[in-house]
C-alpha cells in the first residue's frame, strides 16, 4: 500500500466474517475462545474477586457515561425550563410537562427537519451505492485497459485530507462548472458529493474481487450481458458488504453538520443537526431546546438498540476494512 | 493482433480500424465506458476538481465575480503572518496531544476488558457504544449544559458530592481544551473500542497459552501478548485519530466558537472564518493546502517510524 494515509487492509478475521454468500451455509457459532485470562486463572479467588470488582466498576461507569446523559435528556425534555436550570439533578421528581415535546416537534421544526435528515441520508446512500458499485464492478470485473489509471486516480484521493477541498467544493456547489447551475439549497448539493468516496469504491472492489470468477464466467457463457451479470450475479452476492456501506453512509450523513449547514441554508431544507444547532439562537424556551435534543437522540438510539447485533457486526467489520 | 506486411497500407489500416472499433464494442468497451460515467463525473465534480481548484485558488485572488488574479504566494504570506495563526496551530497540536494521552487509551482498555468477559459482554458493548449513536450536535448541546460553570451545573454538582470543584470548564482558557477532549473521548471511545474488540478477537489463543506455560501472569500476558498483537491496529487508529483531530471543527465551533480568548481556536475554525465569515477564499484555501501538506508529511513520517518498530 501507499506510504501516506490509512491503508486498507482486510484482517483475516474480517475476511471470513464478510464474504460472498455463495450458497454457503452459515458456519456454526464457535464457542468463545479464551482471552488473556485462562480457565484456571478464573478459579483463583483473587482473580475472581478483582474481576468482579472491575466488572461492577466498569458497569457502573459505562451505565453513567453511556445511559446517563440520554436518560437525563429524556427527563429534561418533559420538565420546565425553570426546574432544569435551577436544579438540573433534581428534575427527576419535578412534575412532568408533556407539552415540550409537541412544541419542539412542531414549533421548533424538529419534526420536519428529522424528515429532511431522512431524505439526506437516503439520497446520499443511493448515490454512494450507485457510484461505488458501478465503479467497483468496472475496476474488478470489466477491467478495461484504462482501469489501472482510473483506480489510481480514485485511490489517490484517499490520501488527501478532506480539508483541502472544503472551500472549492462549496464554490463548485455554488456554481457547477459546465452545467452552470447552482446546487445551493437543493438536496443534490448533499447527495452528489456523498458519492465521491474512494473508501467505499475500494471496499466494494475488494469484495467483488473475492467473488469466484467461475460464477461470472458461467453467466457470460449463458449469454448474460455485462449489465445483467452486474444486476443478477454480482449485486445479489454482495448484499453483506452493500449493507455495511449503507450503514456507514447513513451514520455519516446523520452526523454531518458542517456541510449541510453550508449547502442547505434555507430553514425548510435543513437536516436536524443544523436546526438543532441554531435553536439556542432562537426564542424557544430552554426546556423546548432540551426536548428537541432528546427527539434527535432517541431515534438513532432506539434504532441502535433494536438492531444492535447487526449494527455492531457491520461497524466492526467496517473497522476491519479500515484498519 | 497479427502483423501484416502488406504494401498498400491505406485500405488495410481503414479495415483494421473498423474492425478494432467493432472488436472494442464486442469486448465490452462501450459497457465499460457506461459503467465509468457515474464515478468519473462524480469524482471530477466533487473530488478531483475541487482538489485541483483548491491548489489553484491558493495562489489567486478572487471575489467570484471578476476573473481571478494570480497573486503568487501572497495568500500564503498573508496566512502565515496572521497573528492568530501560532495560537491556532498550538491549540490544534495541544488538542491532538491531549487526545492521544488521555483519549486514545480509553477504547483499548474497554476492548481488552470486554474481551475477558464470559457473559454479558454484549451489555457492556451496548452501553459503551451508545454515545457514538448520539448525533454530535445533540451531544454537544447537552454537554454544553452539563459544563455549566456555576456550582449548580451538572458536572459541578456531581463533583460537589465528592467535595470537589466547582470547575470553570469551558469558561476558562486553561480548561476549555481539556473539556473538549473529555467530550470527544466520551463520544468516540465506544465506536473505536468495537474496532479494537474485533482485532483482539483475532488474536490466537495459543499465544496466551504459551505465555501462561512460560509462567507469565495476567498483566504480563496483556502487556506482552495482547498489546504487541494489536500493534498494527493501534498504529493505524493513532494516525486516523491524529488526522481527525487536526481537522477538528464541529466541537470548538459549537461549544466555544473558538473562545474564551481564542483558547479553542483551531486551524479548521480559522479556515472556516477566512472563507465563510471574511469571504477571503484565497486565504482559506492557502491555509487548507498548508494543513493538507502537513497531514501528508505527518502520514509519511509516521509510516516510516512505525515501520521501523514493526518486526517485519
């Protein structure tokens, strides 16, 4: 791999975790292997006691750090501004005020900006999947003579820090060269740049490389066109990795703040991250701001808790691809 | 393609060209071009184009209306002589250092610990990952309130139970940056721990067994087996964290706006202010180019240093 920047190496453990689903039965779940502490160690009293203490301490620490802020924001979302500001730790027993939620959803436009966030995330995902899957298919399967040049040019952008193109990218959106249109205050201004991700192209290309060539050859001999091989062989086999790319794109666009703030300047188009950041400058009571914060937090948290198994597997395999 | 030694060259060449276009089409040349269109267009507009344009703009003066003027290195000298630059650079480096010293080990510790659990490991994972799914803007607004410097603030209230504080948090020059690091560690540790956990899962148990037979205790097994086995992941995560922290924007922008008294002014905030507050795109791109160059040099140097430390 090149010298500069993060290199894309798939760790062996991850390779077996994500592989083309070619009529292969899922491997039986292995029993958990030992870590640094052996079974014999675990029987020693001192290890048992200290493990127990560390376990409880870690649990309390993670509970306070992980759940604490979310729980507090849940309670603050239905408290009065007066109570939150005068005694923030005492709001647990304060009388609930359910009106905050409704006021945040409609009055502070959190409901409609959550809708915008969903539009941004879905559109970015579609662009990313379309661009990186077609590019990966080109570089991995079709491989024209000039594919080395193209893949070099894509790879090179991986090693350039994003900061270098922030300002010129904004000016490009402001006035698209050749097309002479402005994407400012359109969702295209967020959707299209999301597709220019070298990381996703390379991840997908690596995955397509691991699809057995016999399958593709067989389809070609049966008379399938390159397009048909793409849609009926390669894409169905790649569902796991396409899922990971989708997950990463949705997370990234859900979290993004600077870019939508610049491109989607009109309040009616702003995703929830931008609307939320502007709330303290507005006239909304503090309790309504807290309700807005809670509404923004609870949707991804609820989705995460429901799909945690798939979520953590996807994210950790993506980490393996990144690391 | 076979070579022909024909004397009347012209018709042969024409025939050959016709055939080569047909060949090109039959061998899927047109399909390949069709598949290349989306990626080439998107990268031209949103990746390659802006990078080239950024480098060009750093040596030009433009107001977006008239034609751009070549100004040579003027933008660079303007940026480098900006009296605020040394402070911003030092702040950014300070943030990166604090992040490495205090933030970096946290996910490793969580991952090593969770890996030793035989039951309920998923619960620890779930709790540690929760902050990572909180959208950054919501997390920052929440923490900004937690950091209330009065003795009634949440963090100061908790410190008060132990007879500590109250601390000024974001209001003091000395504590503002550590407060940002505390927040980013909270927000990022769980997500990074998952990556380490996957890497730890790939360590072969035989290594631990061999170490145990040789008489190594639990701590020395962790120190001499787990950490060296994670070395490559640690190196890459460290570089990614460095690159990320040098481009820090959202946290100082929303927490402090660069204050108090420029104590959290970072390079990225300066770029933002040049471009979107002052409208000086030349200065903004010049500073971007400098930061990008610095990060590239950092990556290369880092690569060679870590390569020397690696066994092979």
